């Protein structure tokens, strides 16, 4: 394990493996660097890249600081890019894709950007989170009602059936891991604030994202997630959409398939 210090003094933990161009993995909600599929993905990619697999703030071995701000998470990623030599490829999953995109807007030196099913809501017909979703998640965590926050986030935010949460509670290892990062759910909710209203994406805000980008989605994913990926690929100036069965993240991540797609994208000359 290695650590860097972000701009606000927070320690960010990461693992570094492999050789080659720097590639940073940005996890989504509930994930952290030792999540099994994340570890497998890092291992597969390390055959071709120097992989930086890190704990987002508040997770795993990374520190935290209050109050939370999306800008602090952007600074964490920028600090990791600096540690990697000043430029890096970046892959982000779900809310991690939103974080990576926001960092690119902020001017982070990202050579190529892979965005994997960001959970925007771009069609008014798609299921949307409640209007007070962000504040409700914050209040549950502030009251230390972690189990309720997990259920609320999964059901109201992700659209999972309630029985799925009940099944997870019956798997001690899975539930323990969810509880360990539940306090960071308000961070993921904040990243999506303003992008879950069923409105078209603000393309004008992302015209400065000039690096080559790849948007990944799986046909097995819910229609709303697929529409989000398609809309994002259309909004970014230099993006391609890749749709392939097995890339959806509704179940366990298919690390070999994701690694295959990322190797092809990052290894292709710009």
C-alpha cells in the first residue's frame, strides 16, 4: 500500500502494480480498492499498464475530512495523477465515471478517459430518484442509520428491488463491506446532483473535455443506464460508444471483458 496527500491534507491510499503507461481506476458507490472485481481488474490491466487502484476518500485505508465537497475528490484524483507522473489514463465506473468526468472538466491532465455506465437520468420517462434524495441520504448517515441508508440508496437511488437488499443482509461478508463504506454514500449522491432529473445532459459544460473518450455500456443494463451512456457519448466532443454484452454492472463486474476493452482503447494511438 502507498499513500499520497491531497490538497486538503487528506491521506489517499492506493496500490500500484504493473509496468507501462499510468492508468488510474476510479470506483463507484460501495466499491473500494480491495473489492474483489476491482483487484482482478487491476491485475489483468497490470500486464500492460502501471495501474493505480485507490480508495476514494472515506473508504478503506484513505482518510477523510468534513465537510465533503466534490472538489475535494477531484483534488484527490489530481494528486494521484501527479504521483503517476503528471498524466494518466483514467477509467471510472458508475459514480466514479462522473467523478472522472468532473475532473476532466476541471482540467485534470487525463490522456484518455474511459467512462463506464455513468448513472445519469436523461429521459423524463426513466425512473428518477426523489427530489430530496441527496439530503435524505445525508440525514440517514448523520443519524448513524447506515443500514437504512444502504437500503434507501439502493432502492430509491439505484432502483434495486427491496428484496435484493434483504438478501444482501443475509450474506455477512457482503453486508459487512457495504456497512463499512455506507458513510460515503452522500458523496456519490452529491456527484450526481443535478444530473438525475430526466433532462438532457448539459453538453456545453463538457466541450472542454478534449481528450479521447470511450463510453462503455452493456445491453443487459437497465434502459435508463444505456440512454445515459448514449447521451454522454453524443455530448462529448471526442467520444466513442462501446456496447457489448457483459459490460453492464448490474451484477458482478466482468473484469476480463472490461480489461479487454480498456487495453484496446488505451493502447490505440490517439
